């Protein structure tokens, strides 16, 4: 399938983009912050002629951090003489994120100045005075013993769990890891039970080490999904190959139901009405760490394939790829990172839904974040001025039409809202949702996943493995 083929192409330097002037958002941003453009719903087909190429990466250039093939042997020799820092599974995911350019113009794990700017401003100021968005810390923690072993070295080798060299971190800086400040600033709470915090921060070292990254051996997963792992450069090449004049990105960490598909197809219709000739959808499921009760990546990818095979989304205008970032569940703070990374992949439109990157409060029976704050924050976040934000329309099951449709408050009694919890419960119990909620092939995959968690002979449930 063309939409899912792996690509290993280099892109040319993107030309400056130009878009039709869009009306200002109705959200009121703070004083002195530029307003973000929101996609309007046009009443008639626009006569405007669209002339657009791919949006430039943050900082003007995509930053890839791979060692050239000819230099690998000498770099491996250099690494053998350096102190070694062992990377966790999540650390490796961040190495992939950095090395492929998702965090451009970042050149490695954050030094203290970058860390503090991220925590306090959700952005980085570049040498030329411009500002790019950066809302989540991308840092590497070390403990006292590792810090002592580094000593006066200015470079360290980064190794995986088998002690195989992955990368070298150069011109290093070690500084205090103030966990409480990091957690409070990123999540807005220090309540116990935050999944990413417990997985990656609570037991991490009390120091952070930053520096410039040189990746000798790119991160591989050997999970059969490599064909979906397209880097920003590869995605840009694919969009150019398809002659895309607009790219709209949709992130999700759940199976795709027909309400999602309706939103995506309607977005393409609206872009065509604006005058774009070939808008292309980037369906971009999150592939890094997720909490254990989320559907694992390999099952989600099977389900997404069925959605395309069943024609719910058009393979000719859809690119399915994996976004390698770990998931923080940090609400309005994290959704900025999700949007910024898609700029680097070539997207100039970003769909934002209800409570993006949110979760339930770990201690109380309520959402941790206001459901509307994500889209409001995106509409005025510093460094995201070039990105057009597409607010999520609410879709629900229309009982009068037996299909997913946009919610009409004037006949609210005709609509049925099927929550993610309800969807999972139906699948676990092998019950069918209403006809038209999800394509049959996709639903079958979801049921098969929950069947795989059936009690084993010893009466225990297999523990889901985070993707």
C-alpha cells in the first residue's frame, strides 16, 4: 500500500509557503502574543488560487543527528574509551526523536538553559532572536555514581540495555535534576500516580546531562512495524512525491472509529473548498511509551490498516506513519509538543480535539485538565504562529441515520455518545457496537486484542506491554 510504504529519500530545501489569509481566532490570547490562524468553514468554494509548498522546519532546517557511514568505525572506537551511560527504553525513544529531527532545531539532550526555557516559557529563543515552541523537557537523567564516573570527561557514550553503543553525547553539561519543579511545571500537579512520572522520573537520577548528540546506530525495534516509522525527512519526501499543497495532521493513541474518519474526511473537504488542490492527511498514531491500559501500538497499527483497507479513509490521500515520541499525558502543555513536531514533518494544519493529551486525575474522579484548554492554548502558543489549528468538531452516533455524524444540539436526543471506556467494554465483552460506529475489520482487530488478554491457565491476566 502506497500510503504505508517506507521511504528513504532526501528532500530538497522547502520553498517559502504562502496561504490564504484566514480570519482571526475567537480565542482571546494574552497581550502581545500573535493570534493563531484557525481554519474557517467557508460557505462557498473559494476562488482563491492556492500556491503552497511544505512549511519550513523550525529554525529553517531539519536537524538530523546521524553519524555518516564512513565515520561510524572511528566513532565506535572513540565511544569505547568514554564513560558509558545506559539508556532506558524511554531514553532510547527520545534518542530517536532527537536524531530524526522531530525536535528541530534541538541538537541533543537539553542543557540547563534549554531545560529552564522549556519549563518556564514553553519555548526556546534561537541565536537570531526568533522563538520556536518547545513545551516538554527532552532530558537524560544520571545518578550520583554515573556522574562520578563521568568526572572531567567532556563526552560520554550512550549504550542500550545490552551495552551496545547507540550514540555519543558531546560537550556535555551536568546540572541538578529538580524533579518536583519539572513535574509541577509540566503537569500542573505533583499528585502521585502520573504514568510518565512514575515510569521515567520518580526513580531517575538526581542529575541531568545535556549535550550534542551523534547517533552511531539508529534505534530499531524489530517489531515488524519499521515500514511505518517514517522520519520527518521521509515524510516530507512522500508529501512532495504526492504533490501535496497542504498537509493536515491527526494524532491519536486509540483505535480509529468512524467519527474520527468523518472529522478527517470533512477536514479535507474544507481545505478543498478553500482552494487547495491536493490536501494530504498525516494519520500519525503515537508510538512511544503509553500507559498500560492503552491499546498497544502493534494492535493499533493493525486496526489502522483495516480502516484503510475497508475504504473508511482513502489510501491515495492518507499517509499512515508512527510518531515515535513517548506520551506524557500532560494536557495543554504536551499538545504544543505534538503540534510543533508535526511542523517539522511538513504539516501546516493540525487537528486538535477535546482534552488533547489529557487523562483522568490520578486521585480524584475528574479530568486532570479542562477539556477546551488544549485548543485554546494551541491558538496562542509562542512559536506555533505558522501552524493553522483545526478545532475538533464533536461527532457522535446518529441513531436516525445509523452512522457517526456531527452532533446537532437541536436534536440531542437522536445522538448516542460512545466513550472510549464504553468502546473498550464492548470489545472486551465481544459485544458489537451500533452499525456504522467502526468499520467491521477494525472492530474485529480490537476484539482480537482483548481476546488476547483472556485469563491464562494460572488464572492471571497477561500484563499489557506499553508500546
